[in-house]
């Protein structure tokens, strides 16, 4: 029999940031560019860190989008693992950008919230009247290629966002293709495990949407956008009173 050497692959741990609160107690919207983790989000980030620590996982690099909620999540993960690593910022992986909801009709707003992540999303679909799925892929996917071209790391932690994670997971699931599967759930604070080989299409998906505080997601049967739209409706109702 000929000899066989197992393929050598590197590991990408892809996280979504911990939970945040997008509307304050009065119902007013909070700037998504600066919103910090809430108490639940801090607990989620620390829980993820404890799980990495329990598995004795060490990161060579830690990369975030630069938005405060990703930075805070990464710092809590590193604190829980006892690692001291400089956190890198890659703005190409900031969350898909919405537009001004005031420019949309009531029907368009409902559709923008509830249909944007339906199934296999066409690239011309806008996110809340702003950036299109195609524009997100245009900036998110080249950054993945650049990361893979750097051979200096073996294990990397990415702490990003729900929409961006869907883009990267869709890319991995299609073995390096260009697609956007909106129905891939990404709970706040979740962990995805992906391996990459030398060839562009060499992707292995080991775990998706693992949530350390609730691995079976027993209490959640709604999407992120459905929950966000419910918050938005309450905000608008309060704004009208």
C-alpha cells in the first residue's frame, strides 16, 4: 500500500460578539457603532473564554472588526484563557451596514427586517435600506483570502458579527464559493470551528453556532432579526406616545 500523509489544516475559531442592547429603557435607539456588551453579553463572552480554556486552546492571533462589542468580547475571552495577545482590527469585517429607516415605508421596514436573511439571499438585497449582500461579500471575502495567505499562524480567533459570520460560513460551506445563507443562525457569543488547508477550496466545517451558555438553544426559536424587529416596533410605539 502507498504511504498516506494526513492533510495539514489550520483552525479558525469564528465568534459572534456577545449580546448588546440596541434600544435604551426609554425606547430610544443606541448608536450601533458604539454600543457595548450588556450583562448577558459579558457573561456569554466569559463563558466562551472558559470553554476555550477548558479545551486548552491557545490562539496565535486574535482579530476583531474594531467595533466596541467585538473588542470587549475578545478581551473577555482572552482574560478567561489567561492569554496576552495583541488584538488586531480588520475593519473589512465590520457588520453589514444599514441605511436610514426614515427613508423607508412601513411595509418596506418590515420587509427589510424580516426578509433580509431568508434562505439563499440574492446579492442585490439591501440590509435595512443600506449596504447590499454583494457589497458585504466584496469586502469580507478578500480578507479571508489574505488571512489564509499568511502562513505564520496555526489557530486564530475572529470575533465578528452575525451578518459577517454568515458570509464567512457560507463561503466555507460552499468550499470557497460566493454565497450568503441567511438562515444560518448565529447566537450572540457563539463559536464556530472551521479548518482551512492549502488549497482555496479546502474548508472543513466542524462546528456552527455553538453557544457555551446554552448549547442546545432550548429557549430560542426566533431569528436575530425577528427579535430586533420586535424591539424596533416597541421603540416606535413608545416614540408615538
